[in-house]
C-alpha cells in the first residue's frame, strides 16, 4: 500500500507539486520532485518521516531545487534517470526505462516519456495504480516541448494512454484552470464540465485537483484525445 501526500510548492508562482509517498507497512518513504524545501520539511515533520529517497521525473530546477537540502537533512538518496546523471542535482542512483525501483514493497516501473525534456520519466506504481507524470501530463494539458518534438510527445502520450483507466495520475504542477477554457473550446462535453466543476470546488477548499483517473483524463484532456500526430500538432 502506497500513501500519497501532495505538497504544493512555489505556491502562487509556479504551483509545483512535490509528493511525499510512504510505503505501508514498511514506512519507507520518498519525495517526488522536491521543488522547494520548506513546505516539504513541514509535511515530513507533521507525518514524522525521514524520506530515504528523492525521486525525480526530470532535471528542471522547479523539480530538483530542494534535492541537495533534503539530501543533507535526511540523508536521502537521489534517484533519477541514469541518462540525466550529469544534470540532476545530487544524483546517486540511476534508473533505466523498462526497469523497476522499489520503495519498500511498492514497486515503480520506469517509463521513458522524453518530449518535455530528453530523459523525462514516469514513476508508475502499477500495483498501487498510481503514476507520477511530472511535466509530461497535467490536468487537461501537457508540458511544453523544451527538448523534444511533437512526434516525441505523441509517442509519450501513447504510453500514458496504454496504462489502465483506473490508474490515478499525479502531475508536477497545478495548472488545471489555466487550461480549462481551452479544453472546453476544443471539445465541450458533460464530462469535461463536471471535471472543471470538481476542480473549482477542490481548489476553493485548498485541495489539489489531483488525483484524477487516467480514464477520465483520456476523455477530457484534448492532448490525450488526439487520435494521431496531425491532430496533436494542431493543438500543441
Ligand atoms: Zn519541467
Ligand atoms: Fe515544471
């Protein structure tokens, strides 16, 4: 069993999400994409955990900036794509696409989704039905193409679409409402209207929109709805 605790970082500026994950019953824990140390340390104190690992989805500063501070404070090991060993702060352990990495009994499959950056990975806990998508998949949107092409993004999205509908996804930023209007204008539907209403309610209560199931996201996110590269290119 994997507990997932979203932690809003750079609130009101970049609205990153870091995640504290705790494997039950071993209590082995990890931080995913530590953007900012202070809110993460507060959450770790509250739950009385010392994260053994820091897992990164990609090298951008807004996902790795607190790697070194947390590593020093907790003695955590930084785990990231071996291909990013030179540009991930505090890199310790390399993982490879197609292989796995275990946090206690919770096992993550590493999926390469190079497009937003080369070497961007998903952390997919198949048994727990949870996937951390970094800056590849956001609610109702996808990440920008900093180091990849539309073809790369299409291939990445096919990998995400191949995951089961009941998997819950956790993105690297809270961007839902920024893209809601565009999603509505591209493909209005009852489901999308309900999605946006729920998002507004969650945010007004100070809660993250995540998690949303991939099944719902596949129906509502215009980038996942694109059936081929041409359709994707029209909206990227
Ligand atoms: Zn990024
Ligand atoms: Fe980011």
